[in-house]
């Protein structure tokens, strides 16, 4: 269970998010929607402990992210919007490095299966700087999963991908959710309909909708009714 309680964040004078609260149940895939600048990435940075909120709290599977950051972060994986990767490292070397940071057991086997899962078999000997945008995105996803976290936070995971790869990644995310809780943001309303069991919409830094997908006739209609 993930508990986000009354989080707020200002950057200087800009109120990026205000008083946002939601809980995520085990095994839920939750889509986070909202226009550019609404506060999705800021919310995700706070949920993952990358950024501290001005007020409010985040509890990840029993651990408060500000009081117990290491324990909380061991349980979560994060693909950030800008997906920063060390361009001089080789793909396999980078995944082994990340797995090592998390003290993952059986690093070599784990990295091999991750390379297989994400279709990076023709890429793993390359330097990261030589990867296509889509394969960089897949590597970003792979690193978020390498330590087998229970909670995944994915900020626009399919944004750089071609339609075929988008579907591939959507399938991977759906399968993952059988054993994990997933919070993902996207601007693709049809994508979210396919994979999320619940939808949160943020507008102007405020949570304006929290609905189960099965109760929504049209995600587009809901979106346009709360985002003007
Ligand atoms: N580092 C920063 N410094 C100053 N302002 C920031 C910073 N990061 C975000 N903001 C501002 O906070 C607000 C929320 O931004 P955020 O990146 O969370 O939106 P978003 O919903 O992820 O948008 P997008 O869909 O474009 O990714 C915006 O007004 C943005 O300009
Ligand atoms: Mg964003």
C-alpha cells in the first residue's frame, strides 16, 4: 500500500502541486493524467523521494519516504521523465552497476533476463550513447525493474516509442502489475484505458479526478470535464 497525504510543493513562487492525497492498493495500475505543467512529474518526484515536499507525507509499503528513505527506495523503481543515462557506459555494464547499487543477488543472471525481457539482446554490447531513443527508453524501464521492486513509478514510459514498441511496453507493464503496484503518467488517453485500473487527473497542481477505469465510459470525456 502506498499512502500519499496532503503533499504540496512550491518552486519559488510557483505552486506546482497543492494538497494532493491518494492511496494506491497492492497490484493496482494507476494512470496519472493532466496537461503540461499540471504537476504530474512533481508528484512522482515526491512519491519516489527524489524531491521533498514542502508539507505532507509519503508512505511506501510501511516506510515513510523522508524518515526511512533507504528502506522505502529499495522497494520502488522509478523511470523519470528525462530518463538520464550515462552515455559513456555500456548497456550491460550500466544494468550491472544499477543492480549492484541495490545489492541485487545473482546480478549476471538478473541482468541477462532483463536484457531478454526488454528485447535489448542486439543492444547490450553497445555504449548507451549509440542507442536509439526507443531503446534508451527500454533501458530506462529495465533499470527501474532490475531490483524487482514492489512499486513502480513510470513518468511517460512510452513517450519515445513507435506504435509497435508502445504496445510491447504496455503488455510488459500489464504483466508486471500482477505482482506490483504501478503509477504511470501519460498523455495518451487510449493507452491508459488499456492498462490502468484507475485514473487520477491533476490540473493546475490539484487532484481533480480519482476514478476506477471500469466506472468511466470515456476517459477523454472525463478528462475534458475536469481539465478546461
Ligand atoms: N525545477 C523546477 N523549477 C521551477 N519550476 C518547476 C520546476 N519543475 C517544475 N516546475 C514547474 O512546476 C509546475 C509543474 O511541473 P511538472 O513538471 O510537475 O508538470 P507535468 O504535469 O509533469 O508536465 P508535463 O506533462 O509537461 O511533463 C510547472 O509550472 C513547472 O513549470
Ligand atoms: Mg512531466
